[in-house]
């Protein structure tokens, strides 16, 4: 009976005044905050010890345009902070500002080392626009700045984009170039591929032959080019002369001009030579 009564007894109330309880709670919170500040201060002081100063920067990656010495010389003087305090985002941006560097991955290595892996741009074509300085396009279709003299011996094709074009156009033009190169291989290498602001394609081969591809979807342009290259040999068997220019902007065919041949339009536009003046008749001798 006593045990049962004890179970049903009223709970003991905390008789501590409310203001005292609030004071106790505030004291505990302040104590925890003070301990946190002390720990943070200790960590800051610890991070500033000479032991954690960055003493080594290891640079790696598949480098062809740069070497490790030049990369370090361009970047190291711009880095600030210890092992804990250095800003990895700014460090990555500093390495990516080096010419030819496309991407940098930066890691801390305990206790005082940075490990950097670089990826370089792989040039695929020159990039020319009417409103910008000459640049390069990499194999991913990205436009980047570099010294064009570094690639002058690599026979890169040229992409001429419209004014104010973006990375979308450069990637699209590189994709079109890769699609057209094997098609036109029997006629020559593509020297220049151009896209106008109105969406019209044209190209020039390394033998200076010029070809107007016209407008339309990428598939339509490629289809016209494939039909032209497939049927041109039959025409050249009848007229064996190198191609000078072609216009594929006709719905059911194309027009061509071969070197060494003339058209009715050429003959009509050719200036006519005046006949030499006739000599004056001689007077009879008396």
C-alpha cells in the first residue's frame, strides 16, 4: 500500500525563483560562448605558427604549353595565407589565369603543402569575330586567349563567327567543322568556316575554292554538302578542271564554277575591246 501511494504521489516542484533560473541559464550560455571564443582564438593563433606556413607547392598535370617553373613564377607571389587560412578558390583562379591553363584543382596536404593539378587547353581552331580580338577555340568548343604565335605551325582551321557571338556559337561551329571535314576531304582541307549573323554558312578550302552552304538546320546544311561532294566527280569527269567556287543554296541542285572555264555571265560581263582605227586612205601621187 505504501509503495502504491508513493507511485501516485505528486511530483516535487522546483521552488527556485524564476529570475534565478534565468540567471543560471544565461551563465551556462555565456560559459559555453566563452569556451568557444577561447578555442577559436587558440586555433587562429595555432594556424599562424610558422609550422603551418605554406612551404611547398606541387604542380602537376599533362603540361605541353607550360612548365612547372613558369607556372610557379606566375602564381606563387600572388598567394596569401597559411595552410588553414589560404583561400582555395582564389588560389585556383590564380592558377587558371596563367596562359593556356583551362582548369586547376587545388588541395591542401598536411601540414604545409599545396598540391595543384592543371589541365591545359587543347587548341582546335582559330576564332575570329568582327568585334573582338583574335582568339582560339579548344577541343571542347570553348573560346580562350593565348599567344597565336604558339600555334602558327599547327595548321589549325579558322572559324569566323558573327559579331557578339558567344560560347554557344563557337561550340556549334566546331561541331559543324568536325562534321564537314570528312565530307570535303576528297576536295581539300577546310581552311575557313564562316557563320554570318543571319545564320548562313560558307567555307573556303586550302586550295582557295569557296563554297556557299546556305542557311537551315545543321542537318540540312550537312545534307547539302554531302550531296554536292557525292555528285561533283561526275561533273568533273565531263569538265576536268579544279573547283573554283560553288553555290549550294538552290533547293534542287547547285551552281559551280571551275577554274579555266567561263560562263555566259562571264562572257557577257567581259569588256569588249574596240577595233583598232583604220589607217587613213593614201592620196594618189601626182
